[in-house]
């Protein structure tokens, strides 16, 4: 048995049905915005903020002078800062995007919120449920926007898959299976579950519209003690619905594939495909139980057409960036708000606990805030 996902049944009724490319908005520009962390990922934020002309002033912050110099050479109007305090002391900076290593998310986000500014924290929101819950509470107390960088919840194929599931195209959803594997990039401070599987947990919770009851996780650390480079998570949602996630930094091929199997159709989302990232397979199984003896069930396999739904693509980070700016302007609750981040961290923390206990199922407990 699986589940039927309702059209508006996502958390707190904020299902997203956006299937358009991002629009330019004419609302007021922010007085200032900042990006902290100019390593591998931060420069993508800077590029999008520049393209969107989101704020009158754009500041970038990194300890590393070479990384600051590179940003300044690419974008001469961008201001640079060598430490977070410079950004926090600047009253014109209304929002801060945190693209630093995972273990620094919580202390930096807390400082930003304490300084009375809105914050977007890259995934995952924090490294523990306690930290994530504290950030949600702090943002509420300060009346600031707290958003988490669950990028795939802004991607066109994921939004399309969610719409197809919610419209009942797949029928009853039986299971979801995701693979996110490639060679590297090894992280210093978190294992592959907190790094790569975060994306798939966020995608699965978004597509299925619910939080698993338990998570079990197995993994192995081949290069650095206790930093697993390969992991397999099983999320049990009850009612027969299950999701499997395989995450690896040790794979010869880059794979980003999610399969969702339903009673009516099956959906495959391949994010590495150059085009046609979503395919719907009219395949399935039915049982003709016309005989009255248990062993005599006859399986009939349906091998129908493969359909490629039209998906208008855009850069997910651009939509995410625009959404953060709009939320800061309007003081609105983001789609991937602190509670969304807390749910994903709750799953990851349960997975971590399972990993340390030989893969036993661990309940996912989300604190009420
Ligand atoms: N959404 C996505 O698809 C996606 C993709 C990749 C990475 N990420 C996330 O982006 C974040 C950064 O990842 P990365 O691979 O770019 O890391 P990185 O190690 O390459 O870069 C981090 C940068 O932050 C700087 N930094 C660290 N602490 C700082 C501080 N207190 N003040 C100023 N600068 C500081 C470092 O000097 C470094 O330049 C992580 O949270 C990661 O999970 C998200």
C-alpha cells in the first residue's frame, strides 16, 4: 500500500504550483544584501544577485583575501569584507546569504538574526535539531526572514514532478528511490549524508508531502575516520510508503536520478540529462486473482507509452534568489522556511543516529515550535 498525495496537501498548505520561469519584479530594491562564503558555491549566489539587481548595495565576505579579490575583479561594484562583523555592523544590509561550511551555519545564522537581519542559510540549515529549532525561534522573535537553501525545491523538473504527483498522474505512490553519486567533493566537516543526501531528503519530503516516521541509515568511511563517503538511507513513511536514498562521493559516474513508482504510472527524473529530465512511464503490474488458490495469482505487466512532459527550465538558484529577495521585501514566509529546514535536519539527525547504531530504524522527532 502507498499514499495518495493531495494537490494542496503539502506542509501548511503552501504547496507550490509555480511552473513559470522567474519574473523580474518591480518592487523596491533592498538597500543592501551580503553573501558570506566565496568558496565553491557562494560565487553562484553573487552572480545571481548581480543579475537580478536585487539590492542597491551588494557586499561579499570571506576570510580569504584571494577569494574577495576574485569577486571584486569580476564585479567592480561589489563591496568586500574580511569578517562577518563588518557586514553585521552595516545598517543598510537587510539580508545575508550564508554559503560557508555546514558546521558554521548555526553560529553565523544566529549572529545575523541577533543583528536584526534576515538570513538565507545554505543546506542543511544546521547540524542538529536543537540548533535548527533555536534558529526558527530566534527568527520569529526578531521578526526576520529565515530561509534554507533547498535549491531543488526551486527547480523546474522537481516542481513538475510535484504537480504530476499531486494531480494523481502516478496514482497511489508506492515508493521513491534516489541516487546522488559522483567522485568528490569530499567535505571536511560533514559526511555524505549531510552533504549530498540533504538534497534528496528535501526533494522527497517536498514530493511526498510528509515526514517519515523512521529513518535507517548505513554508511562507510573509507578515507577519513567517521566521515562516511557512501551512505544508504531508508525513510519509512508508514502506510507502505518508503523512500531510499543512495549518496556517494565515491562513484565513477555522476548520477542524479529519482524514480517514483505509483500504481498508475512511474516517473523518472534525471537531473543530469541535457533535456527531457522528466519521463512518465505508463508501466505497472496488476494481479488477476481469478483463481481461488493462493499460489495461483497471475501477474499482468503493463508496458505502455513513455511520455515526456514539457518542462520550462530555469536556473533553480535564480528563482530561489528572487524568492528570498521578495520575502525580505514583503516580510513574507519563504516556501523553504526555517520549519522546512528543521524537518530535513530532523531526518538527517535520525539518520546519523541510525548510522552510529548499525542501521537500526530511528524515529524522526520534530519539535513543536
Ligand atoms: N544548494 C546547493 O546546491 C549547494 C551546492 C554546493 C554547496 N552548497 C552549500 O554551500 C555551502 C558552502 O559550500 P562550499 O562547497 O562552497 O564550501 P567551501 O569550503 O568551498 O567555501 C566556504 C567558504 O566560506 C569561507 N568562510 C568560512 N567561514 C567563514 C566566516 N565565518 N566568515 C567568512 N567566510 C567564511 C571560507 O573561507 C570559504 O571560502 C555549504 O553549506 C554547502 O552545503 C549548496
